[in-house]
């Protein structure tokens, strides 16, 4: 245990704790796409990683089996970029669900 820790595991630095803050994204858009070929956890991970690496993408949720991919972006989504990224990852982009 370091010198700043109390026996109960809390921090004892002498500084007052600052409240946590969150930044909301006012222009966030959530869009659902249909992607063919997502039949396993591996496929889910590949699509999630590919889309999650795009600028402006805040979150990606890929449903195994249905191929529904929910993408949350910090502004209007770029469907063409989503499509090309999905296809470059080896899956069939079928458009918005």
C-alpha cells in the first residue's frame, strides 16, 4: 500500500476530491446499418474495431447473427465511409437498416 492510501483503501492525499465531470456531445447521431456475414464473436470484433477506428465514431455495437450494426458518431454519419470500411474489413455492407 502506498503512503497516500489509508487502511480502508481510500486516498489520503490531503487534497479535496474533485467531482467527476462528463462532456456531452450535442451533435451525436446514432445510425443502424445492416452488414452481412457477422456470424461469430470474431466477426463482431473485426467490424467493431474497423468502424471504431474511424474519426468521429464514438461507439459501435455489432449484433452477432442479425448483422445489425449501431454506430454513434459525433456528427452526421458518413455512410460512404462506413460502407467502404465494412467492405475493406471483408463484410457485405447492405445500407441503413
